[in-house]
């Protein structure tokens, strides 16, 4: 199966660099709406047969123009929502405590999935829920599937599940709003990433903390 993981359009919380992960969350900014409207053209060469979104409003708004253009039903699944920020919710992602969010996410990808975001999830839980939706999509028999999802969880899942993407690659490469990661494969045979952010809708604007590189603290 060909799998397109698409980050949602820009939100007000992205502009403020906030860790905003609770359901249902905000809608899109004016730029985010433009990004969503541009997705059908950006993905014109993709023969999308199924379209999944998370339970967060921003993914559903991002998917609406694509669904209308292709005549697709929008399948809402909680499993592909963003990594829960728990006690870090609505903190600035660039604050001392807020940086713990992405550092924990990539600690999971590096092989320590039992770490838990304070008041939130651990990596085993996040990967299991995401895997379940991907498996459902594979079992549907669709040749190409698009999932409108979220920056941190897309980077995490790809770093763990794609054979040719390591943690350093995913951690160093932000995924802008409406950035796309394209993979091929299956749960049984494994996944290979074909492109990373090769179909970003411009102008991307600010991506917020889930779209930033992970930078280690320096003395």
C-alpha cells in the first residue's frame, strides 16, 4: 500500500508555538485554510482511494477540500491523533518544560518507548493506536491511502516503522503544515519512506513545536 501521511494546516496554536493536543482542538487560520484548499492540486498525481483524519478538528478541516475534490468519505479515527501533551498541554514548545515533549517522543523512537510524557502517554501506547489505523487501511484493500494527522506523531511513527528513516533523520527535519511523508509497504513486509515533505504546500508559515527540529540543550 502507498501511504500518505499529511500534517494538518496551520492553527492559531501553531502561531503561538503552543503544545495544543487535546480533542477537539482549534480550527485553522486563514493561511491554514489556504493550505487545505491547495492540497487537492498538491496531491493531484496520487490516486487516493481512502482518506482518514484524526478526532482533532484541524485534520478534518484540512481534509475537507481533498474529500470534496475526490468524492471521498472522511474516516475519523482517534488512533492517528497527536501525541498527548498531558501535563505539558498549552505550554510553549520552546520553553524549558515544553521541550520535554519532543525529546520524549524521540526517546521513544530511539528505543525507550516506556518513557511517559508527564500526565500523558508512553510510546508503546501511541504506536499501538497508530498501527491499528494503518492496519485497518491496509486491510481495506485500498492501493493509496491518505491520513491527515499531526507533526509529532507522523515523525515518530515514520522513524520507528520506516526501514530507511532513522531517528536522527526524523528529529532533524521539521514537517511543516500540510507537509507530506509518502511511504510504501505493509505491516508484514515493513515500510519504506519514498519522500519527506516533498509536497509541502507553500507558503507553509509557522509549524509550531511539533514541526520543529529536536535540539539538545547545551551547557
